[in-house]
């Protein structure tokens, strides 16, 4: 028999697991759940209407959340020459070329996002086995391989996040913190959903999103109708 903590019992008493909520109702409900000792992330979980075997039905993209993600992001920018000063002025936490690559190869990982100038990608490929499994390898599709490294850095600092369908056809992404107001979370969520729908492959018939739920890091999911 599953034993729930006192906090989780209180959470389960506050929502109906059989009910389908509006997006605004779900966000308002999770904000009322008993709090934990840290500022939980509020998450959106989607099941997509895609053919997992079809290579032309990949769903991936980025969006700048209007109120940011609430997460302090540390950025490593791999670049050299004139790009280095631009990256530093834009707020990158770590900037460098070959020397930064070697530092990471030796175990340095005190960053959350990687941005790179195009001419660094050949050298950066040697970190593929380190950055790849962590989902941190920069790509042009995500806007993290670019000639305008300063803009990419500012976008990430401002709340730019990436979404990508997993092997089960789902997208799971945080869009704010419990400390945000309901209005800010709702606006972030709507921007995120709009961006995901905009990334719908032309080969997908009907609605892209089959099912949705909203949760917090330590809370249950509330079914949502979009």
C-alpha cells in the first residue's frame, strides 16, 4: 500500500483527479497546494498527435517566455576573437575557445546552457559525448549556434527555453515558478502552447496536442483542456 506524506495527503484532498480543468483553473489550483522548502517549477506536460516512426513529424522549437522561467541560467559561450567581448558584454558566465573546451573535457560543468559561434562547432564536436547526453549540445535549430552570440545569450537570460518531443511523443517543460503570480504563469503557458502549436509539422492531421496536464515539481498532474 502506498503511503503518502502529510503534505501530499493535503494536496490530494484539494483536487479532483477525474476532473478536466481549464488552463487558468489548473494553474490557480497548483498554486494553492501546500508548499515545499524550495520554489517549485510549474510544468506543462503534453501528449502529441504525431507518428513516432515518421521522421517528418519531429516537434522542436524555442520560445522566449514573457516573464522568464524563474531559473537562474549559467551560460557557457564557445567563441573566439571579436565574439568574446560581445559574449561577455551580453552576460555570458563563461567565455572562451579551445581553452574552455579543454576545461570542459576535464570535467568542468558549472553551466546550464551552451552557446557557440559557428566556427567553433568543429572543435566543439569533441565534447559531443559530454554535452549530448545532457541535452546541452548547441544547434542552429535552437538558436544556440549563431553569428550573433550576444543576442542568443540575452534571449536565454530573458527566459528563452527549448521544447522537444521525446521518444514517447510527449513534451515536458517548465514555464515558471510557484512564486510567480497566476497571471504571469498563465501568460507564460499561453506563449509556450502557441509556440508548440506553431511548430506543428505539416504532415500532422488535426490538432497537434492530444492531451495536457499541469503540475509542480513535487505535485500531481491536473488534466487540462486546451
